[in-house]
């Protein structure tokens, strides 16, 4: 087991970056020295970590050989060269950048689901983490998949605006305030008005009619499970909620299982709670929680062997930051000297 180590958090001022810092502190990760990095021109403030003010520095020109792990919490998608350079310098990079999720020689990891894949980090010193939907679905269904198999997953996500970062949160807040005061609004982050609204298309739509983000879910689930025969049918709708995603999931086990047995398997998963009657919502049970809340678990009316449930979780804290920190913990305990 490695001792305390130097850690860099890239994009430390963003929503995910701040959540990563909170989790590193709350989970008592053995940090020797912490570097909070931001882009040039956005590095003139500090962040509090373990009652100390940590100066924010520019990631341009930073010596990544000085850290053992670099968590790329929020970096512009164009900063691929920076990520690669950090790995070549000797830091093990944990990144949420979509471009690295597809590379065959870079592991895509959901902590607690495919931990063994972390061993493949050494090829490029890079570990990719999936989108929040993939993390949530696999953490809840892992024991079901291992016990009876799953042949198909159909999921529809009502996505919170925090998926678009602080800019998305600010746009919803601004539009809401202006509309309540009968003022005109602007839509910069989202294609159309998001306040008091929903948008049934999120991001670029590809030739097959699915958005790039929806495709990320399907390919991510298949890659993490190393099961490309698994059928995944994804859909994302942007809704006027700040934090917390709601997923309506239909899944078909490969082997027969009754509802009681299924409920037990799901309840066994770490951090998962099943509600049997209470109404749960992304605002009350999702936001700022590390718990994955499952409700309305039931058998599909038209299909004897298929089941349906609602899953609610914090897309920033649980879907992104917590998974990255857990991957760092596994690295620290099992791989790094």
C-alpha cells in the first residue's frame, strides 16, 4: 500500500472539481501535497482543503511529474494533448473526457464494477471514466448482471442542467429569475429556453438519429462489462432541474428471476437504497447525495421476464466525482508505490 502522495485536480473550480476536493477530504484520501489547477487567466484565487487555502495555479506548463495522480475533473474537450502529456510525464491520469472512453488501449472504469481493468492503465498512464448515466446504471445492476445476466437495457434519462457545468446551472437560474420578473431571456448553453421547460434533444445528433451523449451510454455500458452483445437503448431529455438525474430503466435478465430475488440483489449493492412506497425525486433524494435511490421496481406488464424501475442520483457528485475518487483510491491502495 502506497503512503501519502501528491495529487493534482485539473479543473478544480468547476462543479465536478469542487466535488472531487470535498470527497478527497471527507474520505480522508492520503494527500501529501495538493495542486489545484485551472486554465491560464483563471488561476488567481484559492480553494479551501482541510482548513488550508490552496492556491489555484495554471495547468499550462505545470510539471505533472511532481504528482502521482492527476484527476482531470473538468477540462475543455480540446485539451487532449495536456492529458496525454500528463500521462507521459509519469502521473496516472483519471479523466472524464469523452475522447478517451473509446480508445481500446485505455481502460474505462466504474469503481466496484470492473476494478481489474485499472491494471491496464500503464499503457498510457490514463484511466477513463464514463458518463454519469453509465456509472449509475452499472452500479445498481452489477449484481443482477453477475447473477442472472442481462440481455437488454432500455433507459430514458431526465438530465439535470449541471451536466453542462456551472454554465448550465447559471443559465437555468438566470432564466427562471428573469421570466418570473417578466423579462426577456437568452439561451446560450442550451438550444432553447430551459427554465420551466424540457428539451428532448441533448447535444449533437448523429446520422443514426441518436445524440452523441446517448451513444456514449450504449458504448460505455458495453465496454465496462466487456459485453458487446448486450443491447442498450438510450434516450436523454434535458429538464429544468439543477442537480440530480432521473433514469427510467427497463431491463431483461437472461435467466428467470422473481421480483423478490431481484430486489434483494439490487439492495445488496453498495450505496443503493430501494424505496417501496415513498415518492422520491432528484431534488429531495438526488442532489448532494452519494446514495443511488431506486423506486417503483416492478415487472413489465407486457413482458414476463422484463423489469422496470426508477433510479435517482446526483449526476455531479455520485456519477462523476465519486467514481473518479474511488478509482484514485484503488490506484493508491493496489497499484502505486
